[in-house]
């Protein structure tokens, strides 16, 4: 579906469509029925806290997130904020008009069993970095 790159935390992985247990065991997943990154609206990606998203807690405002789509387009985002919600809080997975990328993982990062919370990272579209010719 896409390739997710977050240089600050060394993440560079393929993203699969769907968030089933089987898919999240091998890659981050895109929430079904949500827009794809770069299509406008609210794109949501999820991964396990002890694998692909184990370092998302290290992200800070302004950190870059890149999503490379199969059509070759690179969509750039900047981290705007991070926060924690109870696992029953579904308001982080709702349609929004503005372009936003949300990363979701279980929290606390070090926890045995089903975690009671979710760690949320919201990122907004970023201007491309200009490179000298």
C-alpha cells in the first residue's frame, strides 16, 4: 500500500492495507475506510508498540514522516503533537476534513498483556525540503 519512513527513529517499512492481527504481525497497517496518505482527509496507520512503532514515543514536534505511495509520490508530514488516550477512545479514528496523518500504537510501551491506553502521533503536511542543485 505504501512505504513509511521516519528517519529520526530509523523506521523504514512497508505498510499493508488493514489492521488484522495477521497483518500487524508483519507490518504497520492502514485503517480500512480511511483515506490514504496524500488523498486529503485523515489517514490512520497502526503498528505494534513492541515492533514497528516501538520508538514512536521518541518523536518530537517538527520531526519528518515520509509516505512513499505506489504511484511514486512522496507525501511529507511533520509531527505536530503526541498524546495518550484510553483504548476505548475511538475519536482518534474518525474522518476529518483537513489532511492529517495519525499513528496509533498501544501504550505503555513496556507493558505485559493488553495495554490500557493508545499512544497517538498526529502529523500535518510538510513543505518539501529544498535541495541545492
